[in-house]
């Protein structure tokens, strides 16, 4: 297709767009393998490098998210001008290389530095990918197409958990980084070979938008324009707040799912990866796909309200199952309950991304995704894991020094006055200095309870997210601007 011709709706190579969507989904899968591998092998890293949960959370959160969010905006503006496929291919190569380098880190400093590098590469994927997908699918199918792309999240988490856990158990956490980073190099080369750049605006029945001129002032103005719409439109604002809060809960609580299963049930890394990866990943995949397909189908009758109601109801219904997972005493029962939360809560992805993409012109879509991801990832990914880790550290200290067992509320009220430095000195890496000693048992018991409480508190924030999706649904019902969504 020529970028100088007007392309009507339906004038698209259906085979090529299927190949494109498959490749983008594969890229997003590796994106989440490399992004979330810290959660999969974090307990092994913590014990080996004698880290606190706060430090572990920073590796999975702020150290990755800082440059990821900052660079997303200029890369999105670049994607409005040059080949988006080229940007994606280079980005995959960069983040995969830095993931492999994490396996060569000899200290916490170098591991943190390489995680910054992973964030640099991953910043170049989703803004141009959302734009490419939106230029290949009609507005009525975008939530479904973006849901398929978003399957990369649960599939990536699944692969990271299963493969990362097995490699950490049978070899080392360093080997896990190297082995899981390498496939991205191959995908980067394949992406450039198989995926063609689609015409911008091909699905809009309008001439392709002119290529923006290079201008710092113009770029800042365009980013500000997109930001004003995201923050100023009540529907988009509530969806942005909703996805940020549910992601904060997911990244924060999710960073300590595998460590909790190790601390509470005594399973090895391979067993934990297999259970949480396969069951949790399958559940999340059902939710991602179901959310987009269901909301698109229900909205075809003109009831756009379902783009907000599907996520609101799913997220709210998921928390009782999360509560069950972290209050049962056997891993078998926890595994059964794990089947349900992802299938319910992950219904937010397709509807949210679909509404956002349909609300902006083809020339603004990569920028809209970048601004959305800037807010989402800086808050949710940047601070969710480290704040949850900090909370676990403080709760652990409160339980460790308590003369009698504490309730969750009592531990929470006492947590930030607890002596965390003394606790970390007594329990380096969450264990006692002498394995099997009374101090070792006390350390492990305190960390186990604290992890359970910290994860439940983090996931509880998702209920706040459900409220904002409900507000978005009510605004969608009232809105007469149905063509915008």
C-alpha cells in the first residue's frame, strides 16, 4: 500500500494484518517475559544478594519504569513520523540484550543499571504497536484486536514464571536472565522481515494524515493536547485512573506472588513457576481475550456503556477470589482459587485501549498510548512493587518484634514505627543467619505473614479501580458522542 493514496475501510491485506498481529503479540509476550522475570526469580535473587523486599520491588518497579515512561513520549512522537515497525524491531533488540546482561550482573548496582536498560528498550514497543494495530483494524474491531495483542501480558507472565522458575531452580537466576533474553534478538530480525508498515489512517475513510514536521515546540504542544483530552474528557479520565489503579494493584501484589508461594508453602522455584505460571497465565489470558470480545459484541447494539461495565464488574468480582488464595493453608486450594481472579480482573485491557484509540486521530494514536502509559507505568509499575515491598519489610519487622501474634490491622498500625534495619540485620534475605535455628523460624514466619498482608493490601486497591470504570460506564451511557468510542 502506498502512503500517498487514500485507503477506504476494508481495503486491507487480511493475511498481512494477521501476521502483523501475531508478531506484535509475540513482541508483547517477550516484553512481559523480560519485564516480569524479576517477580518469577526474585526470591532466588533476594536470597543470593541478601536484598530487602524494598530493593527487590525497586528492581521490578522504579528502576525499570523510570526511563521506560520518560522515553515513551519522544519515541511515540518519532513513531508518528517514521516507520513504526523499525522502531519496534530496534526496541526489541535493545531490551532483550539488556535482559541477557542482567545475568552477568555481579552486584545489586549492576543489576539495577541493566534494568534501567531494559526499560529503555521496552519504551519503544506499545505506542507504535497500538498505532499499527489501529491502522489495520476497523474501529468496531479494535478492542478485540488490542485484546489479542494484550494476550502478550498473561502469556509472557506464564513463560517467565514457568521457564524462569525452572531455570533458576536447575541452574541459577543468572542463567534465567540470559536464556530468556536471547529469543528477542531473533524476533527483532524476524519482525523487520515479516511485518509491513500499514498506511496511517487506513481504517478511517480519510486521507492519511500528513507527516508532522520535526519541532520540539510542536511535539510538546501535541503531547499537551493529547494530555488535555485524556485528563479533560470524563470518560477517558476515569478509564485512565481505572487502568492505573488496577495496574498498581497488579504490579504491586503481582511482584510478590511467587515469593509468597515460596515463603508460605515451601515450594521450589520450578514448582512455583509451573503452578502460578500455567494457572495464573491461563486465567489472565481468558480475561484479556474475553474482555475485548465481550465488550465489542455488547457495544455493537449502540450500548457503549459496556466498555466501562465489563471491566468494572470483572475487577470487583475478582477480589474475593484473591482473598481466598492468600488465606487458605494449602497450595492445592490456593491453586484452585487462582483459576478465577485473572479471568475476571484482566477484562479491562481491551476495552480501555479500544476506547482510547478510537478517541484520537490516526496522527495522535501513538502519542495517546504513550501519554496513557506514562501515567500508568510511572505510578503503577514505578511505585507499585517498591511500595508493596516496603510495606512487607515494615510489616515483617512489626511481626518479628511483637511479643504476641498481631492482627493485620495491628501490624499495619505498628509497621512504620518498627525497626526495619534491625529486622534486616537479624534476617538477611528474609532468613536467619543459622538455618533451622529459632531465629531462622521467627524470621521466616514474620516474612510469610507480612507478605500475605502486603499482597492483599496491594490487590485491594483494585476495588478503587472498579469504581472509576463504573464512573466511565455511566459517562458512556450519557454521552451522545458514541462515534468517539
